[in-house]
C-alpha cells in the first residue's frame, strides 16, 4: 500500500530536520509532503533541502487548511494511506506501522494515535488534559466515538478517509470535529496507543484563553453536527 506522510508546518524550521530525519529513518518507503502554511521562517527551504515535497501557501490557512491540502495531494496521486504528523517533533514516527495496521487489515478507515492508552511520554498540561477528557466524553455522547485523545494530530487515514477529508475538513481546531464528521459519515474510526514528546523549540499557539475558545468552538460544532449515515466505532488497544 502506497503511503504518504503529511507534515503541516508553520514556522517549524528548527524542528523539521528532526521530524523528517526520523520519518526517513523509521519509514524509508513512505513519501513525505510538507505543507508550509504561510511560514515567515525557512521551513519550506529546510523541508525541500531534506528531500520532501513542499506545498507552500502564501497565506496562513490554519491547521485544517494545511492538512486538507495534504489530503488533496494524497487523493490526486492515489495514495492508499496517509499519516498526519505535526511539524513540532512531538510525534514519534516509529508508531506509524501501529497506526496503519488496522487500516491495512481492513478493520478501520481512520486511526487516532492516543497518548493516554499507556503510561509514559508527554501528556500535555493539566488544563489541556481536562479539556481533552471533556471532548472525549462529548464525542462519545454526540456520535458514539470512543476516542481517548481526540485532539491528537497523529493519525492515519485509509483511502475512504482520504477521499472524505479531501472534500470536507474543518478549518479551525479540526481534530475532534473531523472525528465526529468521519463517524457520522460511516467511516470506521478507532485508536491505537502511541507516545508523544514535549516540544523542544518554538511555542504552542494554544494558551489558557485559547483552550477555552477551543472547547467552546468545538462544542458548538459537535452540537450542530449534521445527521450521519453511520457511527461504527472500534477501539484498538492491543497494538505494540
């Protein structure tokens, strides 16, 4: 199965060398596309120098627009698998095989990498964990999704999910909403355990006030979810 790693990046020139080197080392047969989301630093040049395909946006589209750009690239080039890895070096690409295994086995269409299925690794701040727990509960309430880490940007999509997300992807804080929309559209969604790392350089755009906005915005989006054709949700807690 042809696989593509999608790396959305906004001013991640300092982190991209580690991210791309780790992907190449652990998954040498996968292609990589870096979506430079209007960066003001040298992210695009760094990615190109390291051999990645670079898609540049003149304007900052936000994480949703950047990721959807990657899905459009994957759909047009007929990739069967697409894995999203953030450009901040928090995601460990050695877990890519675990992410794609349920898709390759024909069990799932969208697989979320969860940092909460085992001890160890970076789990974010207490405030963020409380918010993640709330969104996990709300997703289960609204569409039956049993995902313990709905804000995780470390995820794998099969061909059905690639097609779906190329057409429809939330623009602002899209991770929880994309899970809900996928489930409502009949895609099979589940999770596997992964480990994450704390960002070494740069700064997250989500502070305490942005966390409150995040929760409010996503809650409203989940409340206004359109009716769907299916909500089959599977959990995968047996991956290495």
